[in-house]
């Protein structure tokens, strides 16, 4: 059995933590659960939601479609049902590009301070 050296990895995240990651309300996540059949976090106790990394990836895809690209919920649901893998890949590419852009802007800011 291999030793897990990455101690920062959590198996489950609370709805509050996930909402904070994406800058949305907890009620928004609950509503998305009713609208998107792919999003089903584990519930324990008195309906306490626990989001796995797979659930967070689903939220990332939904967030990308609805908040960043401006799709209505019904259109986003249809798109996810028709081409789940393509939508996920597009969301991953957009996340990577956004990260690269932010890093480049930070580099430019640092260079401007030097000059």
C-alpha cells in the first residue's frame, strides 16, 4: 500500500466550502442539484451534503456553462446530456486558459514594478 504524501487532499467538502470556491450561494448549489441529474453529492445525517472531487468537477462544468458562458439552465442541461465529455473538456481548457492569463498578468505587473 502506497503512502499518501499529499495531506491537503480532502475526500469530501461541505456545501459551504464548495459555494465559497465558486463564489455562489449555497442555495444555488442546492437548486443546481435539482436541475442537473449528474450532480448528486453524498448526503449524511440530516441532509448534510458532502461533495467529492467528482461532484466539484460537475459544479465546475455547470458554473462554466451558466455563469461564465451565459447559458440558461435548460440549455446547459441539454448540452451536458448531449455531450458530457466535450463540455467537461471545454470547461477544463477554459479554466487552464484563465489560470495562464492570470499568471501572465501577474508577471506583467511584476515587470512593470521593476522598470
